C-alpha cells in the first residue's frame, strides 16, 4: 500500500566546464585509456574550478531546473543537500542555496550519506511532505570530489568527477510518486571507504591520507555486488511489484563493470539501467540525478515511468526508492 503524498515534479543538473579525459590522466599517473575503460567504463569526468564549490554547482543545477520547467522556487519550505564535499562544515550548503535564491522561509539541511545521499534525501523529502509538515522540498545531490582526490594514487584518481543534480518534490494528494523505500548500513565496512576529519583512527586502525578520499576498491566492489542485487529484489517485493513493473533501474554510477555485475545478479537487466559513469565518472551523491537527466535528454525516460533508484557507498550504507516519474515531458 502506498502512503506517500509526494511527487518529483522537476529536475535540473550542472557539470563543470573542465573535462578530464583518460588521455589527460595518462600524463598524471601510470595508466592508459584502454586500462581505465576496461576496468571502469569511464572515458572522461568533469572537474570543478579552483573557486567552484558544492553550493555553487548546486545553485546552477537549480537554475537549470527553473529554466527547463519555468517554475518558481521562492516558496520552497525545505532544502536538502546530499554531499560529502561541502565547502564548509557549517554553514551548510543548503543554507548557502537559501541565501543565493533569497528564499524567505525555508529550512535547510545537508545530508551526509556519501553515494547513497541523494536517495536518502528523496526519502526524507517524501516523509516530510507526507507528514504534512512541508509542501515543497528541494533535494540536491552535489559533489566536488576532485578537491579530495589524491592525483598521485592511480587506483582512485581515475574514478571521481564533479557535478550536481536537483529535483523538486511537491505534495501530490491524488498521484503519489514514491512507491516504496528501504535503507540499511554495514558500519563495520566503514574502514573501506572514508575521508578523515577530526579522527585519526577507526576501530583501532590508523587512518591515512588526511584530507583525501581513501577507498579499498576491492572490498567495496565485493560488498556492492553481493548486497545490491538482493536488496533491490527485496525492495521490489516489499513494494508489491514485480521486476517487469520497473521501466528503469538507476543505481549509483560507481563503476560500469560493477553495475554490469549487479545487473547480472539483479532483477533488472542492463538494457533497462541508466548510468552517468561513462562521461561523468563517479560523482557520488550526484550520479543518480545526472543519469536520469542524460536519459531524459535522450528521450528515454518519460512521464509516469517507474524507476528503481539505488544509492550505495561510504558507511557502508545503501538506500533504495521506487518512484513514479512525475516531471512533465519537455518538448525538444
């Protein structure tokens, strides 16, 4: 049974102008285009400017949304930003967005759930609206991962890019857009993907590379491929649906080879899977809205399509939601 009273009604995205190709990376570390494509499916990624931060690219994604759908955000009553790379610990990136758009009365909050953050943000928006507390919520997934990437480490620097995606979630009494959600965490795996802040140890282990993202790719890969297929099957079942009811699977675009392995074991095949990984790299909390926007621009996703969104990553945490796409089709 669907209890939601919320629906996504608009989307916008932004990626920085600077392109970092595999050929560019060949000049930085010991790697090559063929090796990167074979192992990740990535060909290029976008890199934020020196003075371009999460709040900046978030505002540009929202401006893109406003322009595409001819909407007004002045009456938004909550802003949620999923990010791990905000320019300040506080004020929040969400507060900076409020200031930029001069929204007179809105709550603001950043969501820290790494690559699962955007889906967590959607779940929060759905809950806040369905409860009756709020009526119009901006949910943003934005990252400037290049600013915390060690470009001497070829195992990580080939992966990450920057970008932002924003959606508007509004109250919808008669056509709810959220059909089912789930989340979970394996906290014992946190040591496999982290960025240090104040702490110098985790579970008695010394942490490394202060200020940079650190990842044990092999362990994260094994965890994702083992868990995501089973959890997506469980989410579909608990939502009272079947795999054939899902038009599109939109996982976090961590690595194309990982997504292919997930689809081999999961309920939705690769041909019904949307990614942003080839030309955007791994953009963490931004990867899912970027993938949706690419598919919209290509004319694949349509109004009322049913989509399974699934974020997973640092924590180790995951969050999945099945949604009915509620943004109107835009004529080209």
